[in-house]
C-alpha cells in the first residue's frame, strides 16, 4: 500500500476582495485537486479555507509517490530492422537511440498484424514532493482574477500582495517559492489579537492553532458563527435579525474573528420607508437590520466587528455615530423628493438617455404606455390604470432617493405614488414592473403590474434587438435573457392568452427609428423560443417533447404549455409507443407523396377492408377531437386519437400502400396524411 501524508498549503495575503473570496477558494482547491489527479497522485478528503488574509488547502492522505509504470514502445517492423547483411538498420538504431538504449536492449513485439522491435522499461514514479510546487504554481496562474496587481520589485502578479507561504507535506516543508516568498511551516494569526508567527507542525493542527490565534479559518464555520451571533443579538432586543444571504457572505469575507455588536438609532427615522433604512444599513454599512415579529423595522442594528473589544459599548457608539448621518441624508432626500409629485417629474425623463439609438427614458415610457393600453384592451382590463402606471413607471429614477439608492427603483416609486394619492393599483405596479428580478423570482400579482412588467420588458428586448445589440456568449449587458424569461413566466403563470408573434409585432410598431422590422421580429421570436425551451426543460419536460410542440409553430406560451403537458401525459399511455412509431412511418411515406396529395384523396378508391375501416374511424374521431382541440383539451384529444392504434396497425399489416394504381396509391397516402394532420394539430408526436 502506497505511503500517504497530508498536504497543507496556505497563501498569506493582504486583504482579499470580499466579493471573490469564495470563488478564489473554490477554484484553488479544484485546480490543485485536478493537478494531483493528472499526476496520478491519489488522496482521500479535501478541505479549503478562506479568510480576508489567507487562502488555504488541506489534502488528506495524499500518496507521496507516483506508481511505477511499465512502458513499452513499438519500433520499426522486424522486416525493416535489419539490412541485407543482417546488421541493424538505420531505422532500428535510431529507434534505440530515441529510447536511450542500445540495440541489444531491444526486444520484439508480436501481434496479429505482424512483428516489431520494441523497448520495455520501468519508469519510476516521481515523488509528490517534487511535483507539488509545479501543480500549485499552475493552479495559482489559473485562478479567475480579473485584474492582477504587482508589488515591490518583483514581476510576480496576484490579486493582492503575498506576504507568506506555508507548504507542508506531512511534517516536512517543501522547499520552494511562490511570488518570491520562501515556503515555510509558519502562518500568522489575527492582525491585532495575535499578529505573531504560528508554527504549524502538520496539517491537522491548522484549524485549531489559527482558532487559538483569533482566526476562524473555515469560511463556513465563520459564516455559521456570524449568523448565530446575529440571531442571539437580535433576540436580546426582542427582535429578529434580517439576514440577507449575500450580505452574510460578504461580511464573512471581511472578518477573521467575528464579534457581533448591537447598536441603535433614533426612532424618528422609522418614519422613512423601511426599505430605505434597510438598504442604508446593508449596502453602506454592512449592518444587519433588526425586525419585529410583524416584519417591521426596529431602531436597532447588528454590526460584525473583526476584533473582540474590551469596551464593546465604544464600538457600538462608533457605529451609531457613523450611521446617523447616513440616515439623516436619506431623510433629507425624502423631504426634498416630496416637494414634487411623480407626475411633475414625467417631463424630466426626456433628459435621461435610455439608449443612444432608441432615445430617452421619456420616449420609452410613451411606447410602453401605448402598448400597455393595447394589451389592457385585449384583456378587458382598465386602460386608464395601465396608461397611468406606464407614464409614471420611470419617474422615480429622477428622484434624489433613487439617485442615492439605485437598488430601490420601483420600491421608492410605490411609496411616492401612495404619498401623491395615486391609485393603489398604480402604486403597486411601479414596484412590480421590475419583477421577477431573478430566475424563479416572485411575479407581479396586480393586473396592472402584470401588464407594466410585460410591456416594459418587451420594449427593452425588441428595442435592443432592433439596433443590433444582441447578447453574445455570456455577455448580456441589457439582461435580455432575464427579461425574456420574465415575459414568458408572466404570460404562462398568469395565464395570459397572448401570442408572441403578435406581441413582438405590436412592440415593433411603437418604434420610430429606421430598422429591419421583419428581421427583428424573427430574431426576437427565436430568442424568446430559446428561453421557452429553457423554461420547459427546467420544468422537467424533455428536449424531444419541446421540439414536438415547437415544430407545429405554436407561439402562444399558455397554449404551448398545455400542448407539452398533453404530450408528456400521452407518452405514458400504452398506445403511445406504437402511435409514435406509426407517425414516423407515415412521415417517411409522405416524403414520397406529391405536394398536393390531400387533394388527390378519393374514398371510393379504397378497396381493402382495413383501409375502409381506418377511414371510417378517422371520420368519427375527427368529429370528437376538433371541439377538444378548440378548447385546448389536448390530452383528451390525444386519448381519442389513440383509438386509431389498432386500425392503423391493421392497415400497415394488410394494405400495400405503394400500389401500382396511381389513384389508389395517392388515396392511401392521402389517408395517411389526414391521420398525420390530425396529430400535428396538437404536436408532432413522431419526434417524441
């Protein structure tokens, strides 16, 4: 059994960017493991660590040497290995030299295809100690760092200056350098509580020794501790900590030794929208807000300090002094914004550019208004509310509050609309226009909010496509993929009977700039259908089921989903397999039929009992399926069509379709075409 030792690698740096700390940790571990696997060095378990000042990897039970490998190289054929005098040929001698051997060291390799010279040798495996430096070096160069920096007199570059390197295999330091820093068995503790060196004799000591030096090295352990402390601190003031996952991750990446400290602010600030206060605390100060049992904001907050202070009240007071002017600024913005209504800000939108070729936000608003009125009229909804919501939809963008807190667009619009006495439906729509904000996010719930979210997103997608700024690869600066998926979800999950082709055409008609409307319509439709495919696959439909419906040119999302559900349910029927194969066979036969084969059908030409019976059954079934299809009861229609299984099977078994009589052959092909046409009124099941 191979000898194993633990590998420990730590890179000590200046403060690493909190937004990429987890990514750097995960990629470093992955790249090192990949390098070890490529080198055929086995190991059992892995651990990764990340704090603001270090990245570390612990590999347990790493094999200390590669296995020896028996290598056999094949040379020239025996027939070419000797000259006419029986001496080794140039080819044979060259092969021996290439192997680092003499001709006498060569052997022969016999196979079914002949006999060749060969050379066998045992390649001794290299030691892990010799391989590890290059594996780590390669891993470091592959880290996803957008911009590397240099420091000192070295040309080495990394995300932040590197000050220490720890590299142990078992209890032995691997003698190497990274970033011009010699590897050692030394780490360093907390910058203030334990700044001195810490000797690590073996990997298993790493976590505990750093913990004793006020460093919680594990990101997950530190995160869990912060969450626990925040919950306890909130409970102490009879509240609940409001912990956003992204903020929790960011704070975890900012501290090595978390200590929760509670602070407070003046009650009168609670008159401001709670979203403003929460955003101020979270974005500007990295504080956790505290809510009561009803979800209302309490005048407290929790900050996570990176030191265990002897005087925590001093830390608390310092944080209170910092947040007070922030909240005062927010209060000032609110008071200033209240001097003008949202309606009075509409004209200001003409001074804000939406996109250079598409004009201002004001122009976008007017396009969205016209489209909203048209769609509201189609659905029998209140066109006045739709118009008002669209006109006010972007007015909060020119308020001081949104100018300071951009993430609150829509939210602030809702508050200001209510303050201005606008209808509740309009106020809610101003916030809901941005929903869903991410995949799987909450959808608009109000009728006017649904329409505004739909038309705003549609205007953006069509407009950006019309000026040729299509998403490429992973670049989507206008978030058109998210907007398109949002449109589809609003239509499908809101059961809105819209046709994508019609929606895209209506939106195109709102633009006044010169562009190729037909090309834009085609591009946008295909883009939307790609998003629809992703939506279907994420809801556990197969690619074949999607294509079976898409192939019948169904562009009404609600209808599309009804059809694909029917196809999925149909696939579970006993008759499904046989009818699917029958439809494939029918399609292949129809490739040999004239284009106008349907017009060539003559029932009087049918002579065999099986084809006459099949035609009679088809006529009967058509009368039953047509009303079901019109009512989008597709699975019921497919169940009725499935009754054709036996007549179709009998037809194929007893009837020779490609008869010599042209009229008879065409009538039989036309009969098959009628069957196929009835199925593709729903979907092309031959694809499933």
